[in-house]
């Protein structure tokens, strides 16, 4: 009688090798000259040069339960973009240039084609910002994840000169807050969105075109998380702080860049809220305050700058909208 095997225990080494080869090919296209050793060594190596006082800035995150919707439709080509852009935006809020990225994919049953689609999105997003995909991990973990379940997480590292760190410490009362539009939910609020649309009961609703949407509900919900680095890098010298609006919305993310004793006042009529948020609110009878606490509500990044710099910021970034101001206190007021 033959003995037990790893395959019988739920781990397919042949599939893992096939996935690894696909990942190497995709990651190799993202490598910058600073990467040493290529892809495949036990640790990714990056030679940092050209800085006087370099400060490394890191961030890790995932697309959250947006992955459940990808699984429902069997389409995995966008969530890889999500994980990179979310992490890159977080790193960039300090003024840092993203330099390398690593990913983690955990699965219950390894399907090489699915892993390749995920990493293809990761590589695509890395290439778009000149960030090297230096490594990662794909783990087949039967018993931890269900057979069709998976998780995706990412880790980004950026670099900024110490004297150029953007931390909001010089923001003062009366300064201007500008909003840069989001492209939908990005990577936050999907547990609530899935609940109000009852996707667990009837995933076919994802194929429907609902009032106000230009495409299907799937298209609106799976619109990739926008990356703000290429757009906003030219205005770093004009602003005093940036807040990436993710989970917690404006009320929880804007205070993270404000000095003690300062708050923010927003005019919510100053920007257009994408239709997907109105549909979520109506479908679940969600209170306005809850919507702003859970979702970005159409604002992906908030910039703080002195009033005399506002026109120049808007000239360089025409889509920037003046949406509020810095005020005394410690509250975020949404009018």
C-alpha cells in the first residue's frame, strides 16, 4: 500500500512550480537597475543610492473583502492592481517615491492561472509607477483557506530625503483642503456593499446595469484603486500634507495629518459623489454619517496647502477641487 503524499494532503507542488515560473516572468519586467540578483533568491535585494539622508517608508495592506467579489465572478485581473496602488498611495503620503514591492498570495487550492492573473495585475501596477516587484510568497494552505478561497496582501517600500518628508506638521489654521477624485470604492467598505446588495444570496446582480451606472454593478464595484503618485508628485513642493482616504473615510483619515488642536471643515457639495455610493446608501438605507465613515465618497486623496499656493496646485492638477479648510478644534465637520 503506497504511503501518503503531499498531493493527497492538499498541496500540489507541480502547480506551485508552474505558478512560480509565471510569477518570475511577470516580475522580471518590473525590475529597475537598482535591483540586484533578479527574482528567485530567498530575499529581494535593492541597492539604494543617490540620496543624502534617505528615509525608508513602508506600508502593507490588502484589497479586503473586495476579493470575495472577484471570487464570485472568477475574475482576478484587477485586485492585483488594487493592492499595489493602495500601498503605494500610503507610502506616497509622506512624499516618498515607491521603489519596491512584495506580495503574498494564500490559497486553499492552487490554480496557476488564477495566481498568474493576480500577479499580472500586481506587475502592471508596479510598472506604471516604476516600482520593482522584487519578490513575494504564494502559499497553498488547505485547512486554512477553503478550496476556492484566497487572500492577497502587499508590502511597499518607498524612499524620501529626511528634509523633504511630508508629515503635515506645518499645516496651520485657515489653510486650504483640496480633494482629488476617487474612482469608486477603491478597497474599502466592501463588506457593507456586499451586504446591502445581497451578493451572497444572488451574485447575478453583479451582471446588472443599475440606474446611474455606465456599466454593470461588477464594473462599478471592481473599478481599481486609483494610484495618485504620478499625478501628484509634481506638486509635492507646494503642499504641506496628504491624506489617503481609505477605511474610515474623511473623518478618520484627515486628522492623521493635522497638528494637535486643528480640525477640518468640508463642503460636501464641492465635489461630485459617484453614483455607486448613492446606490449603496439607498439599497441599505445607510445613514449619511455612516456612508462618510465607511467610504471615501468620491475623494481619494486630500491635500493641504497654503491659500497662496492653491492656484498653482490647481494649474498643475486641474481635477483638484477646493473642498474645505483647516480650522481650530479636533473635529472633521461635513457640511
